C-alpha cells in the first residue's frame, strides 16, 4: 500500500534521518542507477495517464516461440491454479505467526510438504525458501554444520546461477573451500570425484538433470560420497522426478530444487519456489518452518508449527538460517498444480517433455552443420554446437522469425563458444519444433 506524505511529514523524516533534502538522502547511490531512462515520465501522471502509458509499453512486448530453459521453464499451468490461489484467504495471508488462528494456511503448507516428500521420496520437506539456488546454499551450510568440515565439491555441470548463490552464502570467508569436479561428455567425471574426495569434504553436490540437460549417475555418486563420510546434496528438477529415480532412492542427505515448473509462470527472476528436503536425521538443520498434523483435546484434527529453526523464533546463534519468509503463495500454487495433475498427470507431462526434446534433437541433428555436444541421456534440454556464434544467430532469428532458439553458453562456459542449450517442454508441438528447424536451416 502507498500512502502519500505531506511536505511537513517529509521534512520531519529528513530531519530525523539527519539530511536536509531528498537529494542528500540518495547522493551515495551511483548515478547510473538514477538514470532518467528508467522513468516512464518526467512529470506526474494521473491514474488514467499511467494506465494508458503502461498499455503502450505492454504493446511493445513480443510473443515469441521460446526454446530457452536452463532452470526456468515454460510449462502449461491449468487455469484453476491461478483462480484458486487468488482467493482472498490465500492471496492476503502473510505468515502464520499465530498458528492456532491460521489453520487453513497451515493445512495448505502441510499438504505441500506431503506432496514434495512423496515426489522426492525424502523424509522431510520444509515450507519452502526463496528459490532453488538459495535452497542449495542452505543445504550446503547444513552439511558444513553437521560434519564440521570446510570443503564443498560441486560439478562444473552445475547451474552457474546456483553456484554464484552458493558461494554468496559463505561470504568472503577463507575458512571454506570450493572445488570443482570435472565433467566427461557432459556428466560428472567419477575419476575426478574420487581424486578430490577426502575426509575434509563436507558435502558433494550433484545436479540431475544437470545444467547441460544430462542425467547423472546419482546412485554411484552418492555411494562414493558416503564412503568418505561426506554428505550428499542432490539438485533436482521436480517435474523429471515423475519418471526418473527420486533423491530418496539413492540415499541423498539433502535434496533441493527450483519449484517454478510446478504451476508457476515465468517471471523476471521471481517470485519462485525453493524446494528443500532432507533426511529425518538432519531435521534440526533445516531452515524455515515445518508444519505437522495433530489432534486437539477433543480429538479433532489440527495443524501446528512443529519446528521453526529460524532467527525470528530462537536465539540467533542457534538458528539454522536467517531465512525469515517462505514462498507460501508459490508453494500453494505448486500444491494445487500437483493435486490437479496427480501422479499419472505428472508422469504424462514429464513424458511429453522427454518426447518433445527428443523430437527436437532428431530434427536439429538432421541439419548438416549442427552437431550434438554430449551423448548422455537427457530430460527436456540438450546442447548442440553450431558453425557460427549462437548469440548473433539468436538475435537474428528472434528479430526475423519471432523464435528464441535457446541459450548460448559462452557466457557461462567460455570453452563452449559455439554451443547452444535448447529446451522443449510440453508446451511445444511438432509444428513449433519444425519452425525452429526451418529457421536454423535458413540461417546456417
């Protein structure tokens, strides 16, 4: 809510802060962030004028045929998900500080946790964190606390945004060591893992499908990790778990994921949904909240906040995390989505993803100048090598044909200067994929 302030109120606030003007208040902000290019108007606008202005800006949006994935996926969301989530009792609920008065909200969180545990085959799920990357950071810090070790091994095939967030969680401290595990044909190099894994390693991280789209040998990685007394953290795609082995089946200690693909639309960075699960033995190291079901003195079912290992509720030095909000509305949307589809519906969507990606690979591989980068099994995205700069080709085809051909990888992996990550979810038809093939043939 925005409440306008009078000049007198503004002057009083500035005086209390200790500055003489608003310009003095913001003078430390770098000029580039105060650029007037960000303004939609140099003068105040009425509500009608603002509505018209935003309509003009929205009209510039281009509807494209999108083949970009890399952690955020274009998937079909049943209309019921949005309509149910926008009910007033859900949309306006903030956080259950008075749990006994928030039974409806607690029940939705409990249902979400139950569904995530079933999907991941893990003992416990929390009520969510900010996104998949922060969930990984939380899991790695939990591994360090549990083992009292300081080294973290991660694969070069990890989503680079996850890696950036992971390192941010540990700050600039020199107490912790991060070491990359090489990949071989797109999969974690087991020999490299064995060579770098010793008694100083707190946890080994593996992502499957990884950033290259390839499925990893998670069971083997888990066994090798545990043999050295380290903990194993799995990063998953929740949609893929409808058809591939879930983290619980290969004894993961922690399993995290980005939940955007479970009924959440693509946005400019969020809000998204950080899925966090773990073994029961590690429950005290879990960030955020845990909702459980119980009965009251009259034998009626009720829901309670069983665990809140966060700094708002316990002493800061004993808190598992300083996470102080969960993505409750996003978690609710995921719960509604999974409920509407059910296990069989989830399986059908996952199979459609796998089928479309393989059809896309078949069509693109038929183009003489295109080569498949890695030969491993994949879920719904894969890497191809092109004979020219993918970034320039992407701009050209987007402008001419309205097709976003995929994500160029040079920015993330300089040695992949001509590589393109292509994704095809259930939202793509054969006709869509044929258009991609035609556009690439014309421009190569």
